[in-house]
C-alpha cells in the first residue's frame, strides 16, 4: 500500500501536490519540460507545407550597428531597408530573420510597433516574409538607448548588444519585467501573415563581452528565462510557430544540456545554427530529423570555416531545410570581418569575407556566388 493512502486526506493531498511540484521542478531543471500549447507534429508540418523553400538571411540594414540603431525613431532608415531588401529579393531570397530589442518597447512601445509594421510592409512588398527575434544572448551585455557608438574599425560586430540587459538576466526577480514586451509585440502581430514565425531567444547561454558570468551560471539563468518566454508566447497563442535555435554542445540525448533539451522539446519548428563544413551540418541535421518536425538553419555561412553557399544550399534544398545565412550587405556591423578580429588586429578588409554577401553599393563580394544563389532559388517555369 502507498504510504499516502494511510495518511489523513488533507495531509495526503498536500504531500501529493508537493511531490508533483517537485517532479515538475525537476523536469524543468533538466530541460525535459514541454509546456502546454506546443504545436503537434502534424500541425507544424501542415504549416510548413504551405511555405515555399525558405531561403534568406539575417538582416540588419548597412546603416545600423545594432538592433537599437535599426529601430529607434532617429535612426530608423526605411529607404535603406527598402533598397537592400530589394537586392535580397533580386537574388531569390524570400525571407529574413530580424532582431528586435526589449528596450525599444520600454522607450516607445507604440512608435516601435509602428516601425516594425512599416518594416513588415516593406518586406512584404518585396515578397519577403519576416522571422522576428525577440531577445539575444550574444555580445555587449550593457545595452543603452539613445545614440549608439560608431563601429570600431575592422572589428566584427563591435556594437551589437544583448537583450535583455545582463542585470535583468542575472536577477531572476527581474525576468517578469520582460512579459509586457513579449505579450505586447506578439499580440500585435499574432495573426499577421507577413510574420513567418517567432524566434524567442537567440543563442541563450552564449558568452558576451563583460558578462562576468561563467557558462554554467549563464545557462542556468537563460533556462529560467526562456521557460518564461515560451510560457508568455503560449499565452498569446499566435498563428505563427515558435522556435529557439540550438547552437552549441550536444543537442539531443543524455549528453545534451538542459537548455538544448528545453529548446528542442518546446519549439514548434526546430531550428539550429552552424558555421561548419557540410559533413558536420549533415550530422547535426540527422540528430534532429527523428523528431519529424520542420527544420530551419537560421544561421550559417562562414566562408573560412568551410560553411559556404555552394555546399550548403543544395543540401538544404534537397532536404527542404530553411536556410538563413548571416548577413546581406557589409555595413556598420562589419561581419565581413572574422571572429578572429577580436583576438588579433586587422587593418584592412579580409580578401575572403567571413559573412555577408553584397557591398554597400549592391555589387557582390563574389559574383559567381550570387549567380549560384539565383540559380538554386529560381522557380521552375510551368509548361
């Protein structure tokens, strides 16, 4: 006989509730928790069958050094956005992945939403659907509103900022301060067909400059925060799917981190980042295929690392994996420079760019690369 059945009913109920809560907390801590509201495999695949093969890029206009400069009223640049998205469409891209920031909501929520709406209109006019990224765990952990710094010459991503501020991430009591931002933005565009899907948190757990947190500490805080992010998004129940990309360590199995397990267990559509040769990319995709869900590669292209269009796009097309390379036009984020520019000084642009595709005037870094992208994205003419 179970010990609980021999206790007075009220005490047994309390103990049973405590045990269930303890089990739930344990599942959450291990990343094994799947929150209510996740799309079924069938629903996710039905949605995906309605999409073309998704090919695009992570987009920041060349005139913005980071998310804040892209969206703040004084520096929002619809002319450049329109011109550069036109170039993207011209080479066959039909989607972009774009970063938002929670401080923009705090600064001027209505103005911010109007500018996002304007961006979506510009992209839609070009035949481009948008993936919106709500938060980001990478680079400078101390974002500040207002005028943004000028780029540090020859340095990869010298001005990119995390969202939220590291002090918000560090203090679990402050996590709920992000809820109005999540609820407000997702609610505004929850049924907007110009929004393809929601990427809730970019590379949670990744190191940033001056984090002053070790990897384990940051992963722990990010896991607590991303659980809330998914819960808030499920409250809104948007018509678009939710995702957050796995990007490091083991993604599945007993050696997977709790953070990776949670992202895989709660994303409607699975997504991942990889900047490695195709053989490794195929291995990673192979680990995700058994879940039976649509798969998107939301970051790739590091030419010096062996991650190139010519290798990856045919594989992605054959397997109908959505493909978003990092960068379009080489601009103020300077991601044509490699990550190594943080370790050794560069005095000139590298001959072979790390990321990005086009020069500021729209001419290609590698003309044959552009021709290849055009050829593989070309729609077959009906007979």
